[in-house]
C-alpha cells in the first residue's frame, strides 16, 4: 500500500550529491537491476501538474506509469479523474476497479471487443477510440448491433501543425482534421445502432512531446518556440470549431487534449474539458529539455558493476533500457549518479552490459552501483516486476509493475 500523497515545497533533488546517495542507502538491501520511485518527488510532480492545469481535470495516461498502485494514488487526489489507457485489453483490466477508462487508440482486438460488448458494466466504464467509420464496421462484424451492449465512442482529431515551411509537425494519428470531416463522422455515429459518441480527443504532440530547449542547440530552440506558439493558436481555433460542430450532433461528456508538456496551453483552450497526462508524474529525463516546467526525477533505476575491462573503466550488467521514438542518443538512459560517468560511443547502453568511463570510473569496484534515469516514464516499468517506493530514508512499499502483475499489453 502506498501512503497518501502529500504536497511538499521542498526540492532536495536539486542537489544530486545528497539526493541520489540517500535513495541508494534506502535501497541498499535490494538486488539490482532495481527500479525505485521517490514518494515525495512523485507527489511533488502530481501536485505541480494540477497547478499547471489551472483547474482542468487531468486524465491519467496509464502507459506513462504502468504501475497500477501509483495510478490509484494519483486518482485519489483532487484534480485527477479517469484513465487514458493505451490498449483495450489494458482498459478492460483497469475497468475492474476504475469506472472511467478511455482507450487512447483504436482497437482491432476481437477477443477484447467481444468481452467489452458482452458486459453491461464494462460497456458503461470503457470508451473506445475511433477516427474512421471503418472502425464501426469492424466492431459491428465482431459484435453485431442488437446482440451486444451499447458502446461508448470517442472521436480523435488530428492536432498536428502543418505549414509550407516545416511541413507536417506532430504525429501521424487521426485522419480527421477539419470541421466537415468530424461532422460527417459524428452524424454517421448518430445514425448507427449500438454506438454513442461521448467524447473528442486531440493530442498536440508537437507541443506536449517536444522539449523547446534541446541541449546544445539554441538555434533549434528559437524555431521550436516559434512553431509551438503558432501551433497553439492554430489548433485552439480549429479544435474549438470542431467541438462546436460535433456538439450540435452529440451530447459530449468530455473533450480531451494535451499532455504533460502542454498543460499550460491546453488548459487555456476553452473547448477542452480535461487533459491527458502521465509522463510528468515520474519525470523521465526527456523533460529536462522543457522551459515551462521541470519535474522532479521521481523514478530511476540502479545497475551494478560486474567487471573492470581496464583500470579506468567499469561495466554494468544490463542497461539497454532504450526509450521508444527516433533511434538517437536522447533515447538512452542517463547516468545521474555517480556524476562524471560516460557511456561508450560504440556500445552505449547494452542489452547485457554497459561499459562506462569518466573521472570516477576508476574508483568503481565490483558490486558498486550507479543510478540512471530513463528517457520516458512508463517504459521503465516494463523491465522490472516490482518497484521500490522510497520515502525519506526507507523503502515504505514494494509494488508490482504491470509486468509484476503478469500483464503485457503491448
């Protein structure tokens, strides 16, 4: 059981020389590889996110956590409600205890669709994502209307930014971009048996998922600031017009937008009723490149030295916990303690070993540990069965990850 989250204004993580040794000492009795979450840092991030959301409800993006007890702890706070899941099987599992789960991506999982369609309780708790009438056709073939429960739907709209200068900026998700497209789908849903359109979602990845202060590239920072400012203005107008048009057809319960990196701008959009966010709770090092906020490094993992290939080097067992996205250096884990260690350019963080050099590498001995931060957040939990929850100077709980609960959703 995780203790209730409490707001704290202290920022001890700003001093690595005291922060990381304290976590190391608290977990010294645990074997590596080891994942740990600081309860105080996690709580700081949770409250900071509600402050940044400025009164808009935050729907927890479960893929960015993947530790059910931490999700539950956040949902107990004012300002958080509901889950944005990433697969339908995951949503059905979470809906056993949570009464509002939106599936963030369309599903073609026949078994899961049939389970949802046959359960009055699950059908009332889970909302499916669509961006095409083909999704409705697929569902009807799997579970014909008249033989199933009425299914709740959310329509995803494209929130990418498109200009002649930069081309398509954002992620390739929904093909629904304009008012007329959204209106046609809403009208078609209204005519179909067995479906109810209850929500709209639009994810502005070019703002929420792109840090505007890339390390060592001030010129790119200028371009990103300009792009994000222009994009916010464009998508606010377009999203507002789409919501207005769809609300003339369907009685919407929610309009979801944004992410951890865009809480400020998304909360200012009057058409948005809630914001999906989760990565900022654990504070992966991806967020070190944002100017608008700086989450505490709540999650980290430890590896042990198992060999000394040269007197001036050390090799950790494992470490290749690479984040998804473009295969580049910023997707690799970052060694945060001891400071001054460097991964080797020709090996980097490897599946079975990660050799390091640097000023302190010579001092490392067999069995010594180092702490690393993952680029993203939830993906860290895929590598461990349980996570140590550290509060103060002790481990107050060992909680299972999805993997530890025997779940592997994607």
